[in-house]
C-alpha cells in the first residue's frame, strides 16, 4: 500500500485514508491509532476506489454502425425498396421479389468513459483493443467458450478432413462478420448475415456459389449448435433452416440403359483402379466418398463377404455385401484401402470421362455424374419392389438411422445381399 494514502489530523490519534476523486480529496476515518490495523482497514476502501477509477477510464467498445436507419423501409433503385432491420438490408425489386440481402452497416468502435485526454485515449486503444482506425496489430486471438464448444463437437463427433476444415472456416467467418456475438445470444438475423455473405461469394469459376454450396458450408456449424443444445450449453440454433435450395440447384439424373452401355463399352479407357471404382459404384449405389472409406472387409457373415461404409454420419453407417456381379473383379480378400487418394480427385477424373464418351444431359439445370450411379441404384431397387423403405435405407444409407449402434443390428447381411444383387451392373 502506498504510505501517502494515510494521514493523521492534528489533535487526533486515529488514522485516516485520503483518496482523490475528480480532482477533489475525499477522506475516511479508519477509527484506530494503530497504523498496521489502519492499513488493513484502508485496503477495501482503496480497492473500491481504484475499481471506480478504472470504470471511468475511456475504453473502446464494439458498436454497430448502421448504413440505413433500422426498422423502416427505404427507397431503392429502379422503383424497388430496401427493408432495413437492425442487422440486415433486404433489397426488393419493383415486382416485390427479394433480390439480395446484406448486412445493415459495419462493425465500428465507440469511445466511452472519461475524462478524455491524449494519454487516456492512447491507453484505451493500446490496452483494450490493440487497434486504431480499424487496423489491428498482429496478435494471438483468444478463445472463448464458443470456441471450446466447436472443438468439443469436432472431437466428440469425430469430424475430420474436409468437414472439419469447412466447420472451422465457417465458424471463423461468422466471428468476423458478427464480432463479439456469442452463440447463446445469436439470433436468426445473425445467421442471415452469414448466409448473405456466403451467397455473395464467388467460386473458382468466378460465378456465384450455388445455394446447395451455401447449405453445405453451414451444415457443420448448424450441427455444432444442435450438439451444444444437446449438451445443455445452448438453447437456440441460429443456423437451423436458415439456408434453403434456390432455383440454381442442378438435379442429378440417373443413368439410362443406353448410358450404361456406353460406360461398359468404354470402361477399358480408364486406369484399372478407376475401372474397379466404376464397378463398385454401379453395383452398390455407394456414394463416391463411401467407396474410398473401404479399408478391408469384415469377417464373412454366413459366408457373405461385406464391408462397413458410411462412417462419417450415424445415418449412413451400414454393412454393404459385395454383389455377385462385383466379386469376380475383387481380390480374394480385401486388405487395407481398396482405393487411395482423395475422393474428389476421382470425381474430377470420372466426370469429364463421362462427357467424353457422350454421357451428357440435354435438359436445363440437370446433369449426369458419378452420383448418377446412386440414382440408378435407387431406381433399380424401386423397380424390384424393395420394401419397406427402411430396407432401402439399409442397402443405400439414406437419411434415417440404419446400423449405427453396432454391426450386429439392422437387417441380416443375407437379406441385404439379396437386394443389393438386384442393382446389378
């Protein structure tokens, strides 16, 4: 404790504490002639005084600067209008259609507290935000409880690879667009700011990203919030159903019998590994990434060889018997990875190959790709009258839960083998 806080008035044995507040001295009697006891009694008074002074110091605090006055309509170009909310600008054309949304303003900083001097201003900038005129000095970002929640979700749900990368990138973007907003306080308007930004982004070709891409980018963040709700850490998901498919969605078509003839007639123009990949996709209806998940086969069940795929989501995890038409092209026993390298590299090889051999869609907003094998498989099961729907899900791994809690659950491999053989090649 600084000794000059304490004093004794002439004619009094008791010690007093003197504090400066706004240029004026304020004294408090400590009621004792014992200096040591007086120092102890002065401590809480001095602590409260310093806390009060710190609260008065100028500080920079985040403040949203609106571009247009919120909660009203504004005139837009070409006879349209702009509806301004606290966080969004919704642009509506003269026909009443929403043409775009964007943030209503930008993040700024407000200086609060006083008295304001050159020294106190510099200290506020240096100590509190380390930023001046919107330019930050390099530093290490501190993590908060929301960051811990995202990390817990990724770890508990075993999210790795591209999905983990996507989740981290989208989470960082949200924090950049909505600085200081905690997930527990986030609203759907905050979610819409993220969606509006993603929709305005351009892909590698220079065109705006498709609505399905926006949905994909938000999916992991939405799942992380659902996880937080289940953990009792959140009460609301600001990203749930915040993005939807637009009219830019490309519909994937199934392969016709004519397409399949072209595929088999030209299969030998592919490398041996890609030839096997095509046979696996055609005969099982697997997703492309699921084929790349095959890492050795399981112990045969009643003599039926099978693998486990769909490990990335609980809904798609399932046992897949090797179809009879595929067995002649497989090793005697699959040990280790059946296919190597990233699955998207295979997609970038096979889709152009399909176009080269003459498999293209003639309809607008439609396409044929390696995913068309899956659509064909679903159609083959429908024609074969594979029922109930849960049996189709068990074979192809749709949206509903199939075999997730253990390999011994769900339909027997003997039943799955019967129906997967209906897909054929």
